DNA sequence: CAAGTTCATGATTAAAACTCATGATATCTT
DNA sequence: AAGATATCATGAGTTTTAATCATGAACTTG
């Protein structure tokens, strides 16, 4: 329900009013808007005449807001902000690019995604990615974010999900510990301290089950909150870690970590690219999706 | 974060664009806005040039929206709607009146409030009250309502509450049934059919407790959902009702109902006037609050 | 083929927005 | 007390924007 054209105030009047309300001064509003004080004075007076309601009280060349003015200023500000945001969004279609505000999981982001971003940037120089860290799912309508990387089940209301990869976890250990503990068979791991990660409490149990071994006699090693810490502890020889393989590609390549028993197991959960339905045609979102799915193929 | 004045499109351009998007036609948009087709054509073209993005595809004197145009139209429409609503709200301050959208409980509304509204209207002819029925608390930010009458505890997030009155309940019965059943003492009510109201299931138990009687031997009478029905059934001689006194003032005055045992009991809950914090200075809200608290004093 | 429809555009007019300068009045500093 | 500074209001004039009318080009329909 829009007001008829003749009953909607002009943008000039609305901007003059909103700035004056914020500054409680026509002169400072004029400075901000690069207009003359006289122009502001007239626009506000014209608006008050149109509405039939005083928006400011004038006392001795000073102004203060009326209750009507206060309420109106807030509402006008909100609407003007939305127009600005909408206009910037439209402009973002221009270069078929713009910015992509992406929420990432800390370890996946740093170990897998960010090292690959140069490739994306080379292929899409018009898109800038801003990274934010999010551990848990969130409401896209309440966050200034365009997309997210999510680990878990494909459940996220109002969003589109694309599966990126599963999670294959595998035991890794420093070579010196392998020699010290003479590890060559699965049952040898029952004699080794086993490092744990807090969000994967059943990883070791599942691994030993898969080898047909009873894990109850396994040695409990230190526990950590993040995979990055687990990997560091393993490199330091504190024990055997069980982690997603992609997270330790570097350490395996350099030899500071090795796979003592090459028996990976597959998690039932997976990594997903998620974005709100209404942002699916944003050029930046489309470009990133296409590139990311290629990387995971 | 408003765009600089020079980077925000004019209202003329935005309205021309939004109407064209809705009608998928410059000509029909022109008719709606009482402008010439040429003016619309130019404003849209000017907007596209400013943004650097095509908003419409032109094929053989026909237009269709681009993805950018579709998204922008929705956002512009929302912002324009907000400006319209804000402007109407501001105008509502003019007569220091306007309309008050009030949510009321059915029986309280019809039996107590509405009969008193003529007095309010006489004192405040500039305010029009629109009544809506609401049984349960609701979210003011999701309903087009300015205030509500609420029964219960003083709990309503984000709102201001003013206590109006408690609830005193009392047995009432038709005089003919009093004669027929020879009712003169509290225990005589154990021999009478007792009418029940669904939202006050413990009313009779509490009343007999207050008289030091065991209600277990009381005769179960018909049950009803609304107090208005309970009162009607009592007038018809179906049994003894226990209701808030103010709801049957009329029937008591006319003699169709009488109070057999004048032992009222007080409820711990009460009636409240509720309105959202941000609407407290609305002239209509202020006038109604002031008047209503006077009525309940 | 003729008539009707629709978006684009040239030339012109009307309306809105804005500036500069000044007036009136108040406060602050010396 | 005098002078400097600050602030909103307003007259007169200039610039910019919005809009109209008429026409062109191209398409559809009867």
C-alpha cells in the first residue's frame, strides 16, 4: 500500500529531516548533506506543512524534536537505509560480482578452503570474499552473511544446500612414536596413547570396531577442542590422533606425521555449502558455488 | 548507513520503476501514477544508467524483468511501503488522535468495556477505536494492534502493563431456583446443579473451600466455554453459576439473577491494559489509557 | 491493409531544489 | 558594554529536475 505520488514526501525533504533529527541542527545537517542551511530549513518547513504536524520545536534558534518528529525520524531512517542497501545490491549485479560474506568452520576454513582461495580469486577477480567464523547454524535473515560452510546433516530451513564432501577420518602419528612403540598392526594401537577431539567423541571407538577390536583396553590420551590442536599434539609425539585426512595433508607430505595403519573410516555426516534461497542468483554466490563444487568433484 | 545524496535514486525514479515492475508495462505504470508513458520510460532508463545495470529486458516493445530488476523491485517496494506507513503515522499525530487498534477479551469487552465506550467517544471524538478479539497474548510487532486488554499475570515482553481490576467471582442464580431449592446457606448449594465455565475449572472448588465445605458431594452441572453462556444458562434456571460480578451487573439489576450467598472470592489474577513501549506516546493510546484507568479507579 | 498498442526520444514548459545574502536573536568572550 | 560567533528564517534569483506533447519505429490483430 503505497501512498499516492502526491502524498509521499520527496526524498530531499526526508533526507533533510532525518539528518536534522540526528544532528538536532539544521546547520550541521546541511554540512553533512553538502547543502546550504537555508535549503534544509525550507525542506523541513515544507515537510511539516505537508504533514500538518510540527516535527521540531524551535526555541531561540535552537531545535528539539517533537514526539511525532522522533517517531517519524526513526521510521524514515529505517526506510532510507533499506533503499540504500537495495541500491547497493542492485549495483552489485553490475560487475557480475561484488562481495561474498561467507561463514566458515575454523579448521575446514583454514586447512582446506583458504589455501584454495587464490585459485578462486584468479578465476573471479571481480568477487571479494569476506570470511567470518561460525561453528553452529544461524539465521541468515539476522546475519549479514551470504553463504556458509556447514558440517553435519543437510538441515537448514529456508536455505539451499550442496554437498561438498564427506569426512574420512584416519589415524596419524609422528614417525618417531611409530618406531618407539613398534606400531605395525591395528592391535598395536591399543598400547598407544590415543588423542581425542571433543566434537568426535566416538571416533576411536568406531575405528577399533571397524578393525574388529575391542577398544575398552585402549589407553586414554589427552583431549582437545579443535582438530588443529589435535594435529599439533600428534606432531609433538603426545599420542596417536584420528582426524579427517584433508586436515593433515601438509603434515603427511612433510613427513612430520604418518599413517601407521591405512584403514580410514567414513563419517555419516558431511560438509555442505549453504545459502539462503533468495540469494541464489547473486552473481558472487553463483560464481563461488560453481567453483567450490568443481573443487570438491 | 545512507548512501550519499548523489548516489540515492530519486523517488520519482523508484516509484516509476516499482510500478513498471509490478505491471510489467510502462504504459500501465503511467496510468497508475497519473503520468505520461514518456516520463516513466525516461525515469526507468535514467535509473538503469545510474545503477549501471539493466532492470528490464526490452523485446519488441515489451518489457520483462531481469534478475537484478526482480530483486530490486521487491526491496524498493518494501522501503516505499515503510515510508508510506511512517508518513501516515506522522499525520496521525495531527489531530492528537487517529485510530486505536485494540485487542479485547470477548466477554470483558462486551460486558464491561464496550458499554462504556460512548463515554470515551464523547470525551475523545478525535479517536476511533477498532476492536479485535484476542484470547491469548500475541506479539505486537507482528500484529497491527496498538493495545490490548489482558487477563492473567502481568507478563508481556516489551510491553507496558497497567492493572485495571481484579476478578471477584460470586455465585448467582435465578430467583425461582432459589425458591425451588430453598437456598439460604452455603451448604444448600451442594444440593444444586452447579454450572461450570471452561477457563475457570477450579472456581467452585475454591468457593466451597472458602466456606469450609467439602465440594466433593456437589452436583455436577453443565459446562460452558464463555461466561456469557454461563450467565444465560443461570437466567434460564439450569443451575447456579459462579462468575465475575461485573459480568452480570445487568442481570442482577433487573432481577433475573440474584446472589444466593453473598460470599465472593478474589482471584489472584487480574485484568490489564497492555501496549508496546514504543507506542506509549501515541495520542490515541495516551487518551485511552488515561480514560480507562479513570474508569477502573 | 488499417487500426491499435507500446517503448523511445526531441523539443519545450513547469515545478522543485538550491544558493547567496540578509534579518533577528541569542550566547560567549574580552 | 562591545564585538564575535552561532543559528534558524526568509527574499530574490538561478539551476536542476520532472514532466508533457508529439512523433518515430516496430509489432499485433482484425
